C-alpha cells in the first residue's frame, strides 16, 4: 500500500496515493458512473493514513466534477477535517486553471467549511 496510482479515464481523474509521504492527489475531470465506488480506495487510503497518524497533503487539481463527485470531495474534506480537529496534521492544496472562476469559487466555498489549512492557487 506504499504507492497507489489510479489512471485517469475519459470520465474519472488520476489519483495518486503515497502512504510513505502522506500525499494524495486528485487530478483531472471527475464524473464517473458510480462516484462512491470510484472513490472507495481514496477513503480506504485516508482511513489507513489517519490511523497511522500521517501528515497528510491533499492536492486537488480538478478541471470539472459532477454532483456525485462533489459529494465525495466534500466527504474526503470532512474526514480530513475531523482528523485535523483531533490533532492530526494535514493541509489541502486546491489548484484551478487561471481563467476558471467557478473552480476558484468552489475551492473558496470548500475551504470555508473546514479548519484544515487550505491553499487556493491558479496555474
């Protein structure tokens, strides 16, 4: 379980999970047929990483996601926020395309709902 990579597809993002470094990256577009099933490995990884008291660096670089993926992103952030509130070390990086105001605002909205340090940057 050291490093897990899920390759991106037409409708699902690339996901990189590195247990040793505590890094989790979600990159691309996310509108899989079954978002809950798709993101299940992410929740399993996150549960193991928080149980091991890892410092977690969560990076989102999403260009688009649908409603069911949004719910999964919120659940991931909520889990991380609970970990952080209980003394765990974590940070979130939200990257958006320079001209994508919607994705920037989504990052701002998500960041306002949690206490985890949350950095929003354009690329």
